[in-house]
C-alpha cells in the first residue's frame, strides 16, 4: 500500500526542485521561458541579453539523473537538443534541506550518457527503449561497478545556486506545474535500482535482491 503522505512529500520536493532550478537561473541573470510546442517536456529557453540557449531541467531526490532512450540507436529524446542540462538535486537524500542547482554543459552530458550506455551494453544490461539511463551526479566516475560510468558531473561542475527547500510536505500542490513527461518515463532498470539501493545502504550491488510481485 502506498503511503499517501510520503508520496505527497516527494511530489512537493520534486516541484520545489523544479522551481529552484528556475530561480537559480534567474539569480544568474537568465530569463526562463517555456518552449511552444513541447508540451510537458523539460525543455526551456533561457535568455541573457542577446544570448539564448535551450536547457533541459532534471530534478532528482536521490542525486541521480536520467534521460530515456527513444530507440535502439541509443538516441535520447531531448538531450541532443540542449545547450545545458540544469540538474536540481537535494543536498541530502534522506533529509533534504537545500536544492543544489548545476548548469551542466550539453556536450559533456551527451558524452557522459553515451559512455554510460556503451558500458552497460558491454556488461550485458538489457536496455529497453523508453527506459531511463541513470547516472550519479556526485559519485566519482569509475569502471566498476558499471553504473558508475558517466558519473560525477555534479562533482566537476559546482552548483550555480543553493536554494533552501521550504515547508516540505506542506505546500499547496494545486499551484505548481505538472511533472514533466520525460522525467516520468525515465524508469530504472533492475541493475540500476540495485546500484542505487547498494549506495544507500553501503553494500555491494551483488548483495541486493529485488523481488517484484504483480
């Protein structure tokens, strides 16, 4: 049974992270606009004087971000279109108090996700179309476990803003934007879920067992 209060709290934090990303961009002199024709996509157009860029805003409550593969050619839906990825992460996975907002170079992030896909395929992972490829923002990149390939963008690029998360779990959710569709479709694979749980509990991924019941 789903704990409703926990679900609402996670939804609230997710929306606060989304708002924090916009606020951080504005604090750094950018205006932020939705892009016509993109629906609920995470894409935004940001402008500073004559400089106009396209960004994808990704929020994370576990300090990992994802983009879903859209076909077997390992292409991603929005990632190829962006100049920057704006990653809005909690400072602490278990007791979040602050949003850390990173402005990550688009070319760098494309390279990181390409490395992640290549490494997971080589390791025998079943990468399903429409499922997210997840990389850690703050772990140091390594070849083992394979889920560490592509990691570390948040370590390399410091946040452009640190914004306190206020009134977590008590915000009126009726006033916030709906969650972006491409964030919703970025689901974990079993190996990726094991890697996240292993990191949380400080154990090796081989010691994590996951049982799914219909």
